[in-house]
């Protein structure tokens, strides 16, 4: 990746659009152009000498509220007609310092002076008034703001994000009534605000700001809007060639990505980056980066669920990929179904959940609205490395084309092949399992499974053989299509020679199993080797005796007894299985039978 591309990725503004330059933000402001036109229309319609219309942008986190409000402010600054009339006064996204209306006017004065290029006056006037704290500080702070505003000859367009938090802080109804009266009567100030959802101060009939704002609701991007956003981003960025190719050649993949992101513009930007890189990463790095990239967004997202009960309901649904019925959530929360239905309904209204396809009025089920968040949640909170990687692989199957996916897998295998860190062994196993499960039933399965095994073989031959001969891994993870003999046959001549490779002979498997058991204590591997020998020559007593010894060492006396008896049946004159059978019977407390068996061994 070029240095220029890395710089563009670093300034992508996924979480903090305010850190982007004005030029970059406007060039990448694509998805909400229609809403921008509506907002600017409200600004233009606000005439002097008339009550002003004030704007509220509503939408879940990541829907583009900050981008839209900043685009309004920056467009006003660049439009000669609007700039001659309006001066944007931009509050930061979080305004924790506001506790009452006096604080609001003091903060507004500071931001106004900064916009006027008079930062030095902030300490001289704003902070001085704050320190003096006169009894009429609210009135004097408001007068300070208006005096400096009048000196510009313009009106103030106040950009105030998370206005629901503002009203939670300024929760005195008398102060709220005073602010409403001022905004209704004074044509010098317009507020353009945002909130993740509708809230009591604007939604209840008896509250001061009921039905006060003109509202723009930011909905999820549909397919056409998402394609347009990706296409426009690819057109203004230096890393857009691969994204344009995907848009024009892989429409089905785009629809899958839209479903995964839930049409959330912030998540679409994360997807853009993965598409632009074209599978250049590896599983460990991509897992770490996805968790790091998504954590700030999803952490803030769930913190927006204020009710502990609603948060518990969301957590239960998010820990499942398949839709969850109301009754199942009620059982997990130990709450009545009618109450749980209310919680789930609020989560749907807040954009956290959605009714799953196929839900009916009598039997509703729910799933996480942003399926990518669902994958993140399953990766983040899974106790199993195998499960985390399984969800990562499933996601990458959607993000990447087949060729890019194969390249991503091979880079991951190469990454692990070169690693000497023993702690990565479980990661390798988990990745192998996840990979084969995700590709089962596709032409990719056999090809990538063989690549995976070869990478494991190059890293640690003995450990690799152990996992190949493990019936659970060999059949469950690799699938019935994986041919162990084909893999062993593909080994180099040096490897075959070092192993004394004769896989067609039961005797080779027996000796291999005996060495693994006695010299390496690889019991599961030895068991598989003995069973392979038995499969090749069921009438050979030696592997049955070896299997009996191994089963006895594992504390499985009844199974070991059966193995010894089979060995004796095949070769009754061999003393070793008689002795082993005696030991097994002794272990089971059958001393008289054991003594008779020992005597038979002696004979």
C-alpha cells in the first residue's frame, strides 16, 4: 500500500468526522445529499423578522448525523449568499461541561469567538464571567453571546449534537421554557441539532419543546444508495479501483454487504476499506483490526441503550445469529413475555433490533439490525478462539471475492507457517476448522483444506500428523473429502524417508503408533495409527494388542478388554495379549478371571 493511500485511510473519519478537513468531509459527503438539500432549504427559508425553524436530525449512531450537520455548516461557509447571512457556531460532539442554561450561553460564546478568530477574548470575557458567577449569570452570558454575534452582522447557526444529552443536563423546565421562548422570538439564532432517537423533551405533549423542531430522520441506506456511496468514495480516493470493480462485477456480493452492514454509512466505510485492500491481510491481523476498529462504535452504540433490562434483552439476541423468539428472551431474562415484548419493541424503534423475516403478529422473532454488529458481538464475546475465527471467516467469505478469499487464506497460512510462537497453534487449528466449515460443499473446500494441512505440516510435522490422524479433526474439520493418504503421498522424498513411509502396510502404521505411544506419549495419535493398521489388516493381532494397551492406559478397561480378546482370537499363542487381558480384568476387580488369564499367558 502506498504512503498516500495509508494517509487517506488514516483520515477516513470513521469515528470522528470533525477531525477531517472541511474539503475532505465535503468531498466524501455522499450518502445523504438529499437530506443536506432539505437542511439547507430550512436555513434559506429562515428570514429575518420571522420566527425561525430549528432542525433536529434523528438517527442511530453511525447513520451520518455528524457528517450531515458538519456538511450543513461547511456548505453555509462556502455559499456566498448563505455565508453573508449566517455564521456557523459548532459545538463539539460531547458537551459534558454544560449543566444549566448559563453554561450553554458561556460555551456558545466561546465557540462564537473562536469562529470569529478571537480566541484571546475567551479567557478575557467568557472565563472571567464564569469565575465571577454573578446572580444573573444566565442573562449576562446570553447578552455576551448576542453582543459579539451582532458585531459580525450575521446570524448564528448553532450546531449542537446529542441534544438529548443537553436536555438531560439542562433538565429544569423553567430554563427549557426560557430557551424555547428565546428561540421562538429572536431571529438571530437557529439551532441545528442531532439525537440518536426521539426523546421525551420533544415527544411529550406537556414538555416545552414538544413539536418544536423540523425533523429529518436518517434511515438505513438502500441498495442503490449504498452502491452510490461506495462508487462516489472510490471516485475521490486513491484506493478505489478494486472497489469499483466489485461494484460493477459482483452485484450479489454488494447486496450481501448491505445486509451485513444494515445500510449503516459508518459500517459501509469500514467495508470500503476491506474491499479496497482486496484481501491483503491475514486472519490474525484482520481479527485484531476488526475488533479494534469496531469496538469504539459498538461500545457507544450499546451505551445508548439506557435501560438495563433492554440492554440485557439486546445482549441475549446479539449472542445468537439466528432469530430469537420473544419467549426465548423472556426465559433468559426471567421476565414476563408481555414486558419483554415492550423491551424488544423499544430496541426496534431505536434501530438496534429488527423483526426477523417470517415473523408474524402471533409469533415474533428478532435479530440484530446490523448483521455486521451481530458478527462483531459473536466474535468479541465468544469464549472460544475457534468460534471467533469461525465468524471472522464467514464474514470474509462475504467481504472478498473467491480469488481474494483464497489469497487471504494463503497469506494467513504463510503468516502462521513463519511464526515460531507456540501460542498460535490453537489459532491455526481454529482457523483450519473454521475455514473448512465455511467452504463445505464448495469447490474451494478441498483446495484450501490441502493448503491448510501443508502449512501446518511445514510448521510442525509431528503435531500436524497428530491432528490429521485425530478422527474428530480429520473428519469433522477437514471433511470426508480430505484424503490423508493423498497428503502423505505429496510429502517430499526426504520427509517420506525420515518417516519410513509405507502407508499401504499395516505393519508401518502399527510401528508408527507404537513409537508415538512409547516415545512421544501421543495417545490419541497412536490410537488412530493402530486403528488404521487394523483397517488395513483386520487379522493382524499386533495392532489390536497395541490398541488394548493404549486403552488401558487411558482408563478404559472394558474397551481394552475387547481389544485384547480380539488379539487373542487372532493369535491365541501370543502371551502379550493374554497378559494385557489379565491386567485389564484386574483393573475391573475380576481377580479370579485375571489369575486364570495370567496362567494362560505363562503357558
